[in-house]
C-alpha cells in the first residue's frame, strides 16, 4: 500500500507530502519521504493541518501548495488556529467578556435558547 504510493511518486517525480497526525510532532522519517518538497513547504502544510483542519485552513493549504509547487499564483491566507473551546453565535464579535455578551443577548428574550456541544475527536493533554 504505502510503499507502492512512495514508489509511484518517486518514479513519476510527483510531489508527495507525508505529515504526522499528531499535533506538534515533527517526524524526520516522514519528511525524508518527501524528497522533492522543501522542508519549509512541509512545515507550512503541517501548520494548516494542525491548526484544526477546518475547511478554510484546508482551502488555504491547497492554494498555498498550488502557489508554491505549481506556481499558479493563487492568493492564500496563513493557517488560523481555532480555539479548543469557545462561543459561536452569528452576532458574536469576539468580545472579551463572554458572560456580559450572553446576558445582553438573552436578558430580554422570551424565546428558548439552545446550546450545542461539539466534543473534540481527540484528547489533548
């Protein structure tokens, strides 16, 4: 499986980037497999993956790769690290005092309030 992928990429001079799924981990063995991609490019791809893998980060990562590997000239934004927890509300502007914001939003509302929890898929120490 994986060895076949490596052999195919090397034989046809395709770009291959292999990154660890462990946030913050740098694996020299994986980097060595990417012999035609610069270490800087690999590190940048790792930033996008480990920031949180949201659609915007993946979109910008692909644009980054298109620009750096194929010289397409796409504009891209740097990886944005998403918080492990926080508040999402369409009108929330990131105010520093979350409780004050919530009280202001719901203090005079006679409508029901719904909260959803989206637990992470990994446990971070």
